[in-house]
C-alpha cells in the first residue's frame, strides 16, 4: 500500500516537472540582436505546423509524432521518433519509416533515409541516400553516397573523402 502511494507521488512529480521544463526558454544572443528560442524536453506532433504540443522551437529529449518537422534554425537533441520525419539538425537518433534531414549528426533508422552534405553518422534502412560531402556509414539494400567508396553499393557503403 505504501509503495503504491510512493509510486503515485513519483509519477505526479515527473509529470509536473515535464510541464515545467516544457515552458522553459533560453536566450541566445549574437552581435546584432537577441533571439529568444524555446526549448522543450518532450514534443508531440500529430502533423507538422498543424498540431503540435508544445509549440517550441527546439527539442532536447523526445520529439514524437505521426509527422515531425523542425525547421532549419532549430534542432532535436535526443530522439526523433515518427512515422514520417522531415526534421533538420537532429543530434542523436532519428527513427521513422521515412527520414529526411539536413545538418544532422547521429543515426537514421527507417525504410528510406536521406541526408545532405552536412550530415554525418550512420544510416540503417532499405534505401539510404546521402549527398557528396557527408560523412556516413550506410547499411541497407540500396546505399547511395556521393563520396562513398562506390557511389551506389548494396549492403554497406561508407565515405572515403
């Protein structure tokens, strides 16, 4: 009985702290002007730019949804988990059926993974595509890498330049 009450209190505290952290903001300053960017530990997105909670710029933690999208100047540091993910600047794990990313560092796992020249890390999927200049290790049935040891190679491909 006492353990159940303790577990309930811990759960309430975790939920309350998530709500508090999601409303936190951080100020980034450059030489010209100041920009306020909101950061959240958890973001739920049913469809990009239509329904997402909270409406934050960046995620440090878990970005979860059916369709995820984070713009060019924002990022996800942690896990980006969705059915379709068009999230830029992912630092960590991006896992969905379709992953399209620019400027990401980490691992993409999905049926289709696509990255640009700013991408580095690993792609695991059926089809993996990365532009010339990226630093990748690709594992899949079709691996297209602009600077790979071969531009297109099945099973495994990796950057050589």
